[in-house]
C-alpha cells in the first residue's frame, strides 16, 4: 500500500500548488464566493458532480448498501428527482444572480428569514463537513493498512480541506473539481467489471446475501420499511432542491443558459456514479459477507478497491474516494462561511465593508467553521462513542430539507407565499427536527424504535409541519405586493 499512499500524496501536493496559484486570483467578493461568475458548462458539470458526490455516496451510501442491498437506491434516487426539478429553476436562479440562498429568502420573506435560514444552513452544512473528515479518516486508514489510524486520518483530512478552502474560495473549489470529477467518473466505471468478476459473477449476490437485500423496501429499514425507504428518498430530494452549494454554482455560471445546460448533464453523471457505487458495494458485500465483523461496513468500497481490482484500477478508485472527501468538504465548508459573511456580517453589521476585508474575514470563518466541524467528529471519537457517517448524513439532510427547502422553492415558484408563511416554515421545521432527532432520544430513549421516535422517521412530521405552516400561514396573511415579487418574477408583473 506504500506506493498507493505515495501517488495519492503527489496528487494532493499538486492540488495544493494549484490552489496557491488560484488563490492569487481572488481579489473580490465575486471571486471568493461565485468564481467571478465565469464558469462555463464543462466546469459547471464537474463541479456539480463533485459537490454532490461525496462521502455521503462513497461511505454512507456504501454502508447503506452493505446493510440494505438494492433498497439503498432509494437514497440517491431522491437526488435524481431533485435534479429533474431544479433543471427548470437553474436559469431563474442564475438570472437572480446573488451569492446565497439568504438573498432569495430576504427578497421574499425579509431579514429574519435570511438570518434564521443562515443559522439552519450553518448547522446542517457544518455537520456535513464533519463527516467528510470522518470519511477521510476511514480512507487513509484503509489505504495505509492501518498505519494511519482513523483518528489521525480525520485530522489530516480536516487540515487539507480547511487549507484548500481558505486559500482560494470558489475559484479554487470550482477549478479543482474539474480533474477531481473526471477521476470520480472514470474510477467508478472502470472498477465495476473487476468487482463483479472477483465476487463470482453477476449472480453472486443472490447466492450469498440475505433475501432482505433484494426487497424493494428492505426489512432492515425497521418497523415501517416503506416509510423508512421513502424517508431516505425525501430527505435527499429536499436537500438537493435547496442546497446552497448548488445555488452558488448556478450563480457562478457565465449565463442562465449555461446553468440550465449544466444541470441536464449533471443528472446523467449523478445517476451513473451513484448507481455504480451501489453496485460496487453490493458485489463487494457478497465477496466479504462471511468476513463481516472484521471491518467497518462503511469501508466496503475501499476494501473492494484494495482487494477486488487490479492495482492501477484500485488506485484510481481510492483516489476517487480521497477527492470526493476533499471536494465535498471544500464545497460545504465554503458555503456556510459565505452565509456568515453575506447574511450576517454584510447585511447586519457592516454593509459598507470593502472586498479586501470581506475576503480576509471569510477565510477566518472558514478556519473557525472547519475547526468546529472537526470537534463535532473528534469529541465522539475521543469518548469512543458510536459514529455512523450514514446517521450524520441523514440528520443533516433532514434538518436542511425541512427548514430551508419548502420556503426557498415557494419563494421561486409560488407568488402567494408570504413573509409570515416563510418565517414560520423555517422556524417550525427546524424546531421539529431538533425535537424529534435530538431532544426525544435524549429524554425518552424507550420511545425510539428502529432509530426513530415511535418508529416513524422524523422527516414526515417535520415536513408536514414545515410545508403546512408555509401554506396555511401564507393563505391567512395578506398577499405580497408587486414590489416584493418584482425581482423573482420579472416577466409576470
């Protein structure tokens, strides 16, 4: 494994040098936050793929596939549905041309919606960054045959992600994503036939894995399998529909037409990569099934890269695993730092700050948020608590999806949505998830069945509360005036 580490280290050093070069181009707020609004279709496609395909796919998705088989496709399928919807909004988002989703929320619902939305986003995205670090620890541990511990590996991953993001902002993120995206797509496609062959052929999983792995809704989902399966679908779809990292990419496109075209290609790349990762995980699971207990299921794709593929192919797949952690970590670390600067500092503290000060402050907050994300994973590691990347991902997806997405999509497509309706949706959706996923498990552990309060995934009651309050409160309050709607519905006034 030494030469694997050596080659991947060379690539990381090359990326570091590249980021130092790109950092010199960061002169303004536009450069730092939206890459100077100068991304063409090709870079847009690969940066969208890299933003979405992270450890949630290679680690959490693989762990899910190991435990639930083909039913695990419900999680990525939510993203595919979300991309199909966002296709019709991408041009409009680019035309609006701001920096954060807070700009949209304030346009429709006022300053407090911007603030509360920023807080919900910071919580969710910092959580996502934290499990990228954990995934980095898994990867380095596997690549080095245990020479680097998971704990040390997650610290190294944190260091690289924070350094890269702070150096060059969106310019570095977007341009780094081009080679990273190419590696991810090629690695996944090339690895599949070798993994299938090594596991014993196309029929191998059926002869080894439990029958639940071939159910539409695996019995591994808990008390209510159908509800649980759709909850993964819904959480992923709602996250994607409102995820700020994607909106920042749309703002970064040269034109609205480029943004829309990039989304049409993005959905193809995402479907291919996420399906292929599930295939690799399931076939690798059939090969390693009798060895369960000797490794963490979250590392199943990494084990496949090491043991079921020729060394050059395995290296490519391991490199893809490394770059998804770096790329997704960078994207989701840049995004909440943008919210702090744009939605809180600029809008509420110092509206007249110059570009130089804004760029410097954002770099400071990137480091601070990165350290907080590291503590979120370091503290449970230190106290030897159970850590599941899948659980971290599901919580982050849920809180963001119900707190932000309903009001955000309504701001773009429903002219009847009001300030009071949007605010109530953001606040009540956030509070509902915190109550169901944090408070109730802490004060009433006997209420938890299959990982959920009373066996019902929290996204259902939380989404009902969020969407219901948005609709009911909006219909009970006066319609927005034309001035409020003008910028988001310019052709309909």
